[in-house]
C-alpha cells in the first residue's frame, strides 16, 4: 500500500485580492484519499479530510487553540490507543467523522475562520503553483469552508437565505445589545459590535474521499 508521504500530491493556492493586497491565504493539498486545507494567515492551522472505509474523518488542528479541561483526557486516550504524537490531540479544534447527511445544512460546513490578508505572506515557491483568485470584500473577513458531496450538495441558494436570516437576527441582537450597553454606560466604554463580511469557500477536489 502506498504511504501518505509518497502518494502523488497536487497543490492549489487560493489567493484573496483586496486593493493592493493579493495574498495566498489558503493552501490546498490533495492526495488520492485525503485533502488538507491550510489557513495561511494563522500559525500551522489546517483542516484535513481523510477518506477511510468507515467514512470521512475531519480534523481541524491549531497549535494556538485555547486550552481545555479535556486536553489531558484526549492526550491520554490517544496514548492508550498507541497513536503517533498523542500530545498533538490537545491542539485539535475538531476531530470527528462526517455525517453523510445533515438536515437543513447546505453542503457540509467544515469551519468558519477569520482571515487577515496582511498575515498571509506570499512565498517565491508559490509563483508556479496552480491558483484560484477570489476578490475579497475587505482585508479582514470570515471564510467558511464548505464540502459538497452527492448526499449533501451545496447550492448557494439556501446559504443566501440563511445568511439573510442570520443578518436579521444579528440586527435584532445588536438593537438589544445597544439598549443594554446604554443602560451600562456608566460602567465604562464598550467597543461597537462589528460585522465581518463572509466568503463561502468551495474548493474543487479530485481526491476520492469515499
């Protein structure tokens, strides 16, 4: 069986462009049975999809994730199973099997992350790599990584309707918050609630995740 390290790999860079900034904020690496999505504005953070006989295993890793009371238990469980580098399991944001079908969801929402274009520095070795370029609505925005499968397809229409619904809910929450902050103004200054633009990212892949 071919090892993961020796398997053929395809790399695609996703550049986001805003004004004079044109940065490779997302890097996608594909192998025959897995996909790794690297969020380059953050230190070593990545999302992995592994196709196995039991389904698709989703892992979201970040060394900067906040510590949790469950960290020691996760590390102990990984060590007991003989998994390589058990300490790494303390830095998982997500590590679960993808459900084939989720009612009410447009595609599979894998993660939502704030992107800072200034942090995503370009490298000379990226110049010859295949790329996708997306116009970003701002230099700082939210990106939502979505997986589309035959059982759980992504349409975009349902996502737009849900976004409008969430925006209405946010405006209502803002009004309630403004009222509450008005009553608490004597306690000090409060930063205004800021809405970041959202960019859904649907990256095509040839990997066989089934």
